[in-house]
C-alpha cells in the first residue's frame, strides 16, 4: 500500500506523439530506475502515478532530464500532489457538465501559470456554446460539440496559453481514484 501523502500525479505533454514512442512499460521502468515507488500508468497518453517525497517542481525537472536521455527528446512533465489534485477538482467551474458530459470537459493543467492575455485570446476562438474559465490556476474548457472541429481546441497551444497539458474530466477522475481520492472530491 502506498503512502497517500507521497502520491504524485505526473502528466506528460506530447507523450507518444510527434515521433516520441514511450510505451507505458518503459515509463514505469524509467520511474523505478529513478527510485520512484509504485509506478502505475493510465491509458497510453502520458499519465503516470508514483510515490515520492520529491517536491513537484524538482520531480518535473528530474523527469524531463530522464525522458530526454531515455527517449531522445525532452518531454514536458507536470507533477501534482494528491492534495493539489483534490483542490483542483473541487474548484471545477463546470461542475454540472462534469456530471452530465465529462468527456467534453477538459482541464488544462498548467506548468507555470497562464500567459498574460492568454485567457482572453483563447476566449476569442470560442463558438457554438464553448467556454473557457480559469480556476485553481488551471484552464477549464467546455466543448459541448466535442473538440474535433473546435477552433478553440486547435489554438490551445503553449505559445498562446503557456505550457500545459489537457485531460478530460473522465481521466481526471480516474487519476483521482489512482491516488485514492474519495468520490466527495469529485
């Protein structure tokens, strides 16, 4: 059993895209070789949970150095503690749609904040009922018609918003379960 206080959620931006192939088995092996405990993955899209007492910014830096060494390209990592994840979830500005249509609600977890003017710039691309809000330092996107044809989703890039990576609400909840957050947090 893991120590819940040491649980770390690691989100990779661009894992298994852009020519970087890093199967989940290699992600878990990398974590073990780095001395991180109890590595477990969710999906094949860059979600890793480990147990570690390393502070999130320090762990991000260590992981980025190791991904570059191991996979030949630096892969941005964003680390959150269990408590940070719970706090983010309770600040969801779209709580109702999270219950009714969780796959169309995205949370962009930001590495070092949102660029000045980023929110206003991305809001200009919202159409057909789309919305974006800032809460708990993260960007929250509501795409009532999906992201496939969304100009706002297309423009949600680091050069406009700052470095971040998005997960839909279903994935956010599955990661919460992996660090034993209760249903009340969701």
